[in-house]
């Protein structure tokens, strides 16, 4: 079996020292540009790949970042992770991915794994029922960035989207269409996204000078099954509503399924609006209006911030607090 190409092999082929090859491959200064170009060409020809473990020992870094998300099966998080992975590859990092399935005990186990694996840093979409994992990361001096969710009572770095404005625009749209009895099937009350979306929902009503009907605001939905269950509960209570705003597109899909089963015609009898704008929303028989979240960009930005924290070099003056809120956009469909 052929041995891997080493830095020594590249050095001998070019006729320079191993140290010069190392400096060229790591883009260090004080090396002739022509020499660097030649080294890079030969390294590619010889299919040289750096030994990540050896390099990590030299730099006292693993070259690995831990990523912990709430539900990798959800396209929201899979798209976010795709952005993370793209940015990690660009910056020569690998990732270890863990899925908590919205369970805090799983989150504890995932963080313990990341600490044991000595990752250089962690990107975490927290479950948010508890915050002990944040303290654990801090106690072990592991750099971390929260993504998609944040704790308002803790000083942490985070990348989120503008949930308040997203919900405001979606609710404003329904109000402008004449709906005032708008049911809101929201996510868990402890979830920062649900808190911000409820705030935007209320602000849209306030801007119109009216109040939402608290009797048709529910909390706790995250899945398609939840969407069906919460919607059926509203219908069975015989409360009045002409539109439904949902915590996510998955929840909206549950509403659509339950409405169809009860012979409620969408959008003639009831209008439904989702959140997240995941891919299937535009492919439904009745394409779903939804709030578009920059999921891929959130992942990319979180990775960029974490690498800056690991290296100790902030990328700009205004990014030093590392609290980033990316814009959302309401997409109108059928």
C-alpha cells in the first residue's frame, strides 16, 4: 500500500527545506512568491494532504468544531448545518455533528462529547429548557456561539434572524387582508424564537390599534403532528378564527392536513401562513406563504465568528460583541 505524501516528499521534489514547504502551505509571510507558487503546484501534483492530527499537536488545536442542533431531520437545521459545513471547509476545519432531538439531556451528553473530543469550539442551537450546558462550556474554556436561538438573561455570542420583524410582516399581511381573528399556533414558551415571534405578532396588532384574541394563541407546537393536534383542539373548542399563523412550516403542514380532513378549504375557508420557508412550502398543491429565514447564512456567520473567537482575532470593530441578527423576508404565495 503506497504511503501518504509527506511534506518531506514535497520539499525534495521542489528542492527546498521542509520548513519552507510548511511556510508556503500555511501562507506565512517572508517567502518568495514564485517559490510558494511552485510548492503549491507540486503539493497538488503529489496529492499532498496535511496530517490534521500532527498539525493539531503543533498548534495545540484539533482543527475540529462541534455542532449541536435541535433536529437535524428538520430542513431548517439541515440547511443551517450546510452553511456551517461550507464555511468550515473554507477555513480548513472539520465538524462533529450531534442532534439533541429537542431534549436537554441529549444536549448535556452532546456537550460532554465535544469537551471529551477536545474540539476547538462549539456551535450550539440550545434546547433552552435549561442553560447548564452554557456554564459547562464556559467552565471548560471552550469557545462557543449560539445559533438560531439565544438566552436573553445570559451574556453569550449568538447569530439569529430577525424573528420579531418576520412575525410582524406575516401578521400584518393577514390583518391587511381583513383578518382580525388570527389563531397563532406558536412554539414552546421557553423557546426564544417563539418568544420573539409572539412579540412580532402582538406588535402587528398594536400597530393596527387592536388586540389579538388571547383565546386563540397556543404554545408548544414544533412538529406536523403538533400542528394537527393544536388546530383540531381550536376547532373542537368552537372558537372563531379566519386565519392561522404557525410557528413553523412543519406546524403549518399539520394544520393543512387537519383542515383537509375536516373538509375546510384552504384558502377559501381559512388562510394559513407558515414560518422558515423551507423547500417544500413552494411545492405544495397550495403553495404556502411563509417567512424566509437566512438559514445557510446563519450557519456561515456563526462559523466565521467562532473561528475568530478561536484565533482571538475579531473580523471587524462592529462585530466585537458577536451578537448578530440577520434579516428575514415574508414570501407571499397562494
